[in-house]
């Protein structure tokens, strides 16, 4: 419920535009338009006309007036994605608009009042970009009123089951399918992956699965081949680690039982130092009796 400018920072594919739309939908401008423009998708000259529009005759081929994104978003929210890739000249132009709340379409000398809320996003570290003189410090402070750092998916894995459920419901609706969801083992594999492509990579993986899975549960072989190989390797490492932990726990418990819970004797029996035994007990979460059984040694 604010008109403040928001800067969203996060890795590519982490859902910055989804967050921007959520901010817009919960703002006082929710009845107005939400207009998104990717600043990295246009060369400098085209980005200027894309943002501010142009008048008839402004350049060769301009046969009529064309409103820019600032005009289209009037009364609503303008989302500037990948703002960190904006050229220095465009940074100056944008800074002026943010300061004066007016802009001039290409070919016009008549100022137009800006009535938009700015939400900006980048996958770059703008603090570093400012220090290295690639991004204007004054523009950074102008857009960095409220800053939201969006964590990558690998740091919020509790979101994976919810996102999978969302994507499956969407693809079922679009493709008229009856896919139930991922099998238990498939979900374990999905949770084990680090998702360098973040939410976008996860969505693509589920969409790929829908090509091979018409109904029922999504099995590991329905996932993209490259992803399935990486997930299988992760699962195998996890299984090996679990087996090693189980073997160590069993050996320690057996040694303690043979030596009447005497820690020193159990450590000698295992061929390890007493301190090593206690470290392993802590790591494995083994519960030891209150007495150490020395009288039984």
C-alpha cells in the first residue's frame, strides 16, 4: 500500500516479475495497468522510444504518434526489468524523469507528466556496479527506496513442492491432462537438485515431464535427460552417505554394547581416540546412557 519505488534483486529465473506483479496487485494502483519492459532487450535508441514514445515525423518511418510505456502504464505500475543493463545515457534520461516526474516523447518539446509507480529489477549487484562506475550512484539511490533481495530457489527449497503443484495444475488445465503429481522418489530428486536456472528451470522440467507423462504420477524418467542424470548422481551420493552413517552408527553401538557402555574401552575396540568417538556420537545423534560404564570395564 505504497507508491514507493522498489528494487528487486535476484538471479535470473528466480521470479522477479512475479514478485513485481504481486506488489502491484496489492498496491493502491492495482486497478491500473501493469506494464513490463526488459531494458536489456532493446538497443539504446529503441529503448528510449519504447519508454517515452514518439511523435509523428520524429524520425524516418514515424508516420504517426506512438505512446511509450510510461504513457501506457499511466495510473498503474511500470516494471523496468534488467535495469542494470541500461546504458549510461538512458540512465541519465530515466533519472531526470524520476526526479521531475515529467518526460518528453521523441520529436516533442512538450513535457508530459509521468503518473506511474516504478518497480525495477536486476540480476546484477548494483552496489558493485556503482562502485565500478557502470551504474549511476544517483539513479541507484533514486530506485533503491525499498529493496527486496529475492533468494535463489536452492535457498528456499521449501517452495519446490508448492511450485510443482502450481505448474502441474496449470499444465493440466492448458493441456487437458490428468497428471496427479510427482511420485515420491521424483519429488526427492527434485528437492535434491540445486536449480541453477531457478523457478524457470523447474517450470521447464515439469513442462518436459508433461510431454512424456499423460496421466498418473511423474516418474524420474519423465524428467529432462540431462536433469535426470544430475539428479540420479545426487541421489546416489545421498544414498552412499546414508549407508556410511548407518554403518558407523551400528559399529559404535556394537562396541559400546560389547564393553558395557565404557566409552574408553569402546574407542580402543574401534581403534579410534576417545574424542573421535564423542565427535561421531554427536554427528550421528546417538543417545548414550548417563553413566559411562567404567566400573564394568
